[in-house]
């Protein structure tokens, strides 16, 4: 893993703002969960990744072993909407790359444990994402193991 580059302190005001950002129950997550619930799906929220108690699944369908993630454009490096700050640019590039590596590692851990993973960007239409989740869920529960 690359060594963390040096970082300039963001200052009190920006640090205070960043510390208040939601890590869960964001507006896009709530919108997706409402759409899933409207389709009659029931699920667990923030379920621990099997074998890794430091990571969680945003929306988990335990019966189907389906893990759904809604990735933020900034924090996960969306190719369409991800913007890198100019201040501390090297550090932010490292941080976002590390987040992406962790996402891939989590996907591998889940797949090795027999789970299926779907990932969506926060900018995707909640109803379209919910349709994809609903379709995959139905496939998984109707397929005998």
C-alpha cells in the first residue's frame, strides 16, 4: 500500500464541516430504501460484512445474500461527478484511491463468502437502482442452490 502523502491542515472551519457529514442515512440512501420498500422488499441496514466487523453493507438482503452499496461521487471517485480538491490534491488522490481499493476488497470478501454485490452511484435515479436490485433479488431467491 502506498505511503500516505503529507497533508496540509484544512483549518478549523472546513474540519468542522467535514466532521458533520453523514456516514449513513444520506438522502440518496433513504431515497433508494424508500423505493425498495415500496416494491415490497425488506432488508437490513448497515449489516456487518461477514468476517470483517470494521465494514458494513449499506442494504443487505440476507436470504438472497445480496449486498447493495450506494457510493458517494466524491468519496468513491465517480468518473462523471467526482471532483478532487486543489488544496491537498496529492493527499485527496491517495485517499480516494484507498477508498476504491477498500471497495474492491469488500466486494471480494463478500463474494468469497457467497454474497452477490451491486453498487450504484449516489447520482443514479433511485427508481432505476431499485428496479435493478428488485430484479437481482428475485433471480437469487428463485434459483435453487
